């Protein structure tokens, strides 16, 4: 029986209006009432997830959250970090130089400074707005080589970003985890940081194996966890690449796709 459900947020749990539907909320609560762990696994920082965790009642000490694409795995109530895989200022500076050469904007998250960017731009403003965090303009050259950086993102108009991705050096993929979470967001993280390793670590922490795990998502940054799970689910609105690796394709995020999976595979099992 499935004992852990990991949910991507944008495009999966959340509707296009950035809300959780009543049916989905009810299904999640019913699963939790049946002893199933339900966790959010998002590229967002914890600050951008808090209102939804509160709305879903997922705020107890036995609740967990995977933020920054599982660069951090934390207990929700205490914010205790039980897994951390992050980067350094040296990494951020090297990636910033590459982004400049490829014509994209860039921003990053750090534990001390929060959301930082060398130059304000519409995509960093969008990141700031959806997560409810302030942006600080910082010349990345000022970052200490050993300063902790959680993740770095290349951000740009989808056409510009697609051209940049086509020109990325192979070494970037060798040295980091590189995933596209939206048409205008490319996320670059510690090579051991992705939603798959994060969910696997949490499952082990809870005494579970992959066969007891359901993971649901819609985009490239969800692929690792969809491939890890005993039941990897792609949303009806997912990319074709995401659907190709999934065990199951559900309804879209605007059609209660998450609820449909929980009802079929947990509540009616």
C-alpha cells in the first residue's frame, strides 16, 4: 500500500489560479487520516509554500517539506533541516558568467541573503511575487567563494532561454543538477540535489521503500522523483517528456488530477 505521496506544486497541486481545489484538499486530508504522509516537493523556497501548508493543515512536527527542488528537506513545524545539498558562491559566480555569455538574466537563493540578482528583471520579479520574498540586487562578484548558495537560476524569455539551453556546455550537466521548471526558469543545483534523491531520503527516514511512494508532477524538475516512485504520475497538463516517463497519466491540475490519483490508488485501494 502507498504510504507517501510527494506533490509538485505549480502545475500539479495548484490550479492555474494558484489555488488548491476543494476536492483536492478533501482527498489529501482523507489520505492523511488514513496514515499516509503527504508532502510538498517544490522548486519554491519554504516561504513560498507556507500559505499552502497552512491551508492544508500540513504544519505538524511529523509533516515534512521538500523545498528548492529538495535541496532542503525539512520538518515543517520546527524547520529542522534533515537533508541539505547546496552550492557555493564560487559556483554562483561561474554560472553567472555563463549566463551573461548566453544572454540570460540570473538569480539565486542563499540562506543569509534570500533571493539575490545582479540585475532586476521581470522573471526575478515573478519569482519574488509568487513566493512572497524580497529581492536584493547583489553583484555576484561580491559573493565569497565559500558562501552558501542554495540554487542558481537562469531566467529569460522562453525563446531566449531555449537558445541558451541548447548552448550549455556538457560540463554544466556533469557538475550540477540542471532542470527546467518552467519555460522561463532553468534551475541549477548541487549535483546530489533533485526531487528524486530528496523523496528517496525522506522515504528512508520514514522506513519506506520506493514501492510505497507516489510522486506527481508536470515538468522537467519532477522527472527524478517520478522515475524513483513506485507510482510515478504525470499530470494531464504535463510536458510530453514528463508523460513519457510516467507510470500513470492523470487529469490536469485544473481537473483535480491530484485528487483523482489519491482517490483511485489510496482511498479506493
